[in-house]
C-alpha cells in the first residue's frame, strides 16, 4: 500500500528516513543482538542512544550547559502541573496568557497549586488571534510568565515574544519546537510533547535553567521534580526507551537537512504555498488572524459543514488524510510539521483547487 500524506496534528508524520532506519534495526540494533525495545535502559548500548538524543537536542537548539534537558513521561499535559509544582514556589503567583485550549488548560491546572493570573485572553474571539499584551497587567513579582508559542487547534503563533523583564519566561512549544530558530537563553523553561516535531508519542521534552530547579513543592512526585530528574539523568525510572530512540533518529534527519535553520526555510515555503492559495480562494477561507498565522498548523473552512465534510472525505480518498479540524474548532486543519514534504502541501493545494473548480 502506498503511503499517504498525513496532516494529523499529533501523533504526526515522521521522516521516512527515520522510519526506514528503525525498520532495519527493529530485530537487531547494531551488534547488540536485540531490538532497542528489548534493551535494559541501564545498559551501555542504550545509554549511548539516550545520550546521543540529548546531545542532538542541545546541538540543534543551541541549549547551554546551564540548562537541564529532561525526558519526562506524562506528555506536555503532565507539565501543566509539573511547572507550577517546580516553579510557583516563591510568591506563589504566575502570569498566564490564555491563547488557546491548551494554554487555558495549563492555567486552570496551575490554579491547583497557586495563583495563576490571566493577563490576556483571546477566548471571546474564538482564539483566532494571539491576545494583545499590556505590560501594565504583568505581575513583576510573579514566579514565571507562561505562554504557548503555537496553538495547534486554532493555527495561531506569537508574532513576537513578550518582554517579561526579570520574570522567567516559560513556553509550551509542543507544536512548533524545532520548526524555526528560538534563542533558548530568552526562556527559563521550554517544554514540548514529543509527538509533533520530535518523534513519536511517549514523553515530554523539558529544557529548564538549572538555577531555577531544586525548589519544588513538597507534594511534587519525584518523577515530576526537575532537580531529581536532572540528577538521575532522566532515568529515575524506566524511560520510554523506544520513543527516545525514535526521537534521536528524527533529530539526526533534521540535522541532515540543515538543522533548525534549514527546516525553517522549508516550513515557511510550505506555509506560504497553502496560505497564498487560501487568500485567493473563493471557497476556502483561513481562520487565524493574518498577523498570527502558524506555519505548522493551518486552519481553514468553507463556511458550510456539509461542504467541509465532503472535502475531508474526498481528500482522504486522494491520499490526503487527517484534515478534519479539532472537535472544538470544526472546519479543516493541515498540520505541516517538519517531516511533511513540500510535495504533500503541493498535492493538498492542487486537490483544493480541483475541489473548488468542481463546485462552480
């Protein structure tokens, strides 16, 4: 069977080169005589895999040694609790920007552990834009300032990062990590679920300044305590061994295509192909505000649910799958992560043009 173009928001498309390597190594990795899935996480062979994956994260993102790189189970959602338990321990307050469903969920979760102040929200606008930020509403004594750099469901992205002064900036980068360059030094903590641009589902990547850890609340489980996990090399317990291995393969592929800088050019090209058509189409309309458009998750609709459904069904038959929008947003969504080839976006645009022509 021929592979389709998979536009799912996550778990998502992965590089074919990484999948092919995994297939070759499935029964026997190197001279280990066994699959990676069968290895002890305490073995030297697996430790080399694990260390190599961390090294690639540091290299591709420019992560200084003053930051810990952690692989923590529980996904990005687990960090909605992990972050306040580790960082909301000074004033007991934090500022949150409510720019989407996941940002809102993180804020609600944080309120179990302290005061999470909503400094701005675009909820009343249907999350189609990043809300306007007013520095006068920021708490100068907050333990951290929390943003979601890219909103998977509604297809929005911060056009620029907020200036938070001495308040540590925390970012959920689940759906745009490694897609374009960011200066890690501007953040106190970056985290991301693995299943979009890092690899398969199974863990959250947490990059955190080491000077901020070691202050966790007493109620914090060890597995979510950044200091404990850092000292244990992310191996306090058995890590998701195969997921980390696959992430390493995906990161090797990313390095081979020019790293984050190289893939950013390709990602902008893919996004422009799709947005340029949407802007001129009489049938399909983009959802996100132009100034806040994501280059990873492109949302659009026709304005008629029956037509949307017909389009999604026809696209799937043509090998363009998982274009249905999130259940809370409706319409369509094309997630065009790093591993989505330009040819996939071109095929989608061509199908959309033909679908539109067929309705005239």
